[in-house]
C-alpha cells in the first residue's frame, strides 16, 4: 500500500487574538515559522521512503495556511525525484477553471507526471468564500462546471465551453501537459449525500479527509460503488487522509490529547461549524446547518479552556487518528483499511499546536517501524464495499 505525507501549516495558538478581533499586535509566533516547519517536514518524505506529498487549500485564518497547494507541490517537485503529489483538496470554486487547468498542466511538466491525485472539493468556510468574492450558493455549480472544463482541457487540444457561470471561447492549454491521462486522476471530496451521488455518477473516486467515522466512510464506499454499477462503471477504492502520532510507548501518546482538542477547535472555528447561521439559507449547505449547530456549546467551553472529561468537539473522528506505538498505529491502519477498503493513505503528522520536534520524532519512528510493514500490506477492495447486488 502507498503511504503519503500530508502537509499543513497551523498557527493554532493565534485564535484567541483573532476571535477577539485584536489586530493591534501581530501573532506571538509569525506565520512564516509554521510554513518553514511544514516545508522542513516535507523534505523528510522522500529520504524516509514515503510515496508522496499531499497539500490542502486554505487561506485567511490560522488554519491550514496553504493558499495555493499547487504552488507548494511545485516547490517540492524541484526538490525531489521519485515521490508523487496530491491535493486534499484544491477547492475548485475558488479557481477560474482555465487558470486551474494551466497550473495542473504545468505541475505535470515540472514533476514529470508525478501529480497523480488531483483531489478536488467544493469548499465550506464562509470566511474563505467571502474573502475571494465567491458566493457559496454557486459552489456546486462552479464545481460541476470546473470539472467539465478540466475534462475538456485534458482530452482535447482545442475546446470551448458554455455554462451558467463560465463561458470559455475556443482555447488551448499551453504548454500542454506531459501526461495524457490527467482527466483520469480526479478524486472528489464530498460531505453531503447529494454531492456524493453526483460525483459518483460522474465517475469520480472518493477522497476522505478524516472528518467522518471510518466505518461511515466505508458505507459511503458501498454507496459509491452502487451508483457506479448503475452507471456501468467498475467498483473503485477511495484514498483516505489519516492523522498520525507515533511514539515509543502508549503513555507518551496521551500528549496528543491536547493537540487533538486544539486541532478540533481549529476546524470548528475556521469552518464556522459552531454557528448554524453560517449555513442556514445557503443553497447546497443545508446539511451543515442541521448537523453542525451541536458544536456551539462545546466550542464556547473549549475557547474558555473548560472542556472536561470525555466531551470532545466535533472534528477529526477518533477512528481516523492513528495514535500510539508503532504496533498500535499499524493495527489501527490495518483495521481502517478493512473498514473502508482504501487503496492508499496520506498521514498528517502535524496538527493543532504540536511542537515541530514532536512531529519530526513521530515521523522518523513511523518511517522506521511502520512504513515498511504498510508497504508490504495488501489493500484490497473488501466485500462490504462492493455494490449492493454484488455483495449479496
């Protein structure tokens, strides 16, 4: 099984200043320090034997801080020779599709065809859409049209397009990509049943980013493969993003509780999950208005530092947290593969306000004791993830 390293920069301890609206002084730690830390971790990937580097698409808050994932991957394309690249995800509605097609094609050339997972998503955070001047109500239509334009761009030398939002006169992608199969490398991240069905019937393979129980993701794979069967498509296996902290003994693993709590707070504040008004009345986001309002009370407690006991913020589900000794981490990944039938994983080793050195030590231990075993581990499509008719 292939295992990639996921990179994201978080200035997590700056949320108090941001929430207070106190911009009279800079963050206690400048953002560039976290970006440099992320780049240093990325430089570990190829020497330690990882198969790829993946990056997300975020801007405007202390969360994620990777405003152009293709730019970061281009940086690593020039610093590596072997590893592949992926995005989790490029938020398609934030991009003009022709600019996006050109950047994908150019990275394909720079990397000699190593951009193998073109992960695409619709986006969620109100603040990011507003900063870019993109109406969230258009996100699904923009996503669908962008996907159609990308497919044209990577299958035809000359093409044009007439949509509700985008009107593209006859044009070409120049320089043309080196690879001829970029249109077959699209993976889709979806958080609602409607998006899941739309993407599945279009033939897109799912990409899960750790925000739902692994068992629920497994059930979605079965739905995806049922939709694909109805469209005459073969079954597929998803790719999953998991979070990892590998330590010599289980007692040390308890250190991660604080970083996970902070990471979940990052997620809830950045996406606005704790305030249902961020989603009510917004076309295409009705499910968020119903589902995420339950975070309100817990988030208020977390911001004030009063979360106690077993109460946990919504966010990265525990079944996606590969935390513990090398043996524990290996067993958790093996169990997750059985539950979800993923073909490939990307581990995110740095989350919340985890110190850089902790992440580095964890990565090295994982690479030494877990990664070789995962490379030998098969990643089959299990019967439970097959289409309804085939699973009987």
